[in-house]
């Protein structure tokens, strides 16, 4: 059985109305770091227990796995920084809430 550990919210650490995501579209190093962290995060979600994932049906687990494959294997060519910024702004907060709830149950 997988052990759940506290998430490290690196992708949206610079919050406060998301100024970091604006920089993401202009800073190649920050963009590359965000891509790598999203790859790691999406890979980690594949190792979460199915019963825990079932407790968060609003999270598109299958889509997260697909997104990981797109990032890692570059299926669609390079993903542009605005798309990555949108993923960070819109999809990470609900995922973080779900994982934190999983951790609270442990």
C-alpha cells in the first residue's frame, strides 16, 4: 500500500493573485521547472490508492495521467506557457484540497 506524504505545492508557491504564473509565461527556467514539477505531481497521483481517489470524484484522475503522458512524451509537441499557467491556476488548487483531505484521514 502506498504511503501518503504531504504535498509540496511548488507549482503555485508564489501565489498572491498568481503573479508567478504571469512570470511563467516569460521565464524559460521557471517554465521548465513548472513542467518538471507537473510531471512529478501527475506521476505521483497514479500511485495513490484507488479507494482514496474515489473519495474525490471531482478530480479527473484519468485526465491527469493523460496530461503526464503528454508532458513526458511530448505527444502534442511543446505545450505553451499559457496552457501550463492555466493548469496551475485552475486545476492544482482542487487537487491540493483533495490530497490534503486524504492526508487528514491517515
